[in-house]
C-alpha cells in the first residue's frame, strides 16, 4: 500500500474516532467508493483497519462481495460478539444492539468495515441488515458516557448504488458521508 493511501487511512481513522464536532457527520457512517474490489479490500483491511486499531478501536471486517460466503444478520452478530476481547463464554445476544452494547461497554470504539455493500443494496432482503446496523449505530452513539461508539465504514465499487443508500430518505444510511478512495 502506498504512503499516500496509508496517510489517507490514518487521517480518516483520526476523523472517524475524533470527538471534534467538525467530524460529527462521520458518526452517521462513511461510504467509500473505490475502483476495484482488491483495492477496496486492501485499503479496508490493511490501511483503515490498522489505522483504527492504532486509535484503539476494535475492528470487524466483513466481506459481502459476490463469490464470498453469504453473511446473515446472525453471522454479523457472531462476528461482532467474537470481537470482544473477553466475552466470558456467554452466548451471543439475539439482537444486534445488544451485541454492540456489550462490545462498546469496554469504552473502545467498535468499527465495522463492510466491503461489497453495493452488491447488497438493490436486494430488499438485505434491508433488515442495513436497518439493524443503523439502529445499533444510533443506539450506541446516543448512549455516550463511557461506552465506545459504533463506527460504520462501508465500501463498494458501484458509486451509483452507494449513492442510492446515502441519498434516498427511505434508506437506512440517508445522509451518510460518501468519499472516494484515492488511487494508490
């Protein structure tokens, strides 16, 4: 990964995790558009994921691209629950907000990085996942106090589908910030 992309990842991680009100719009979610699936995956895992870990966040990466295993809401829950440093062998909660609440009680931010969300956008059966993620994000970020926030970073190669998720009032991520991953 180029120094330019590492710098972009570090800057973005700093803004996403910042308490500065100038970056409060990023708490609604960040949508990233990239030229290729490989470039996006590399940036999310090796660039932004590592930069968020340096900032103290727990990071969960989920690949939703075609050709990868289909991920259900229950599997998203299990991934988040598994990101707990110590879940004490307790069973995974049934509701996404409960799982996120348990993770964020550590006081750390939880960053969920979703690659390939643009492939799920036109499919109505994935609305439940989007709305559950939004509800968990809203609940986590409203509790405040000693709990860490839930940070959502989603990425894809189809800019039109990503824009559909952020510009339609009926979509779960209406008004989320849209950025383009710079060329490496």
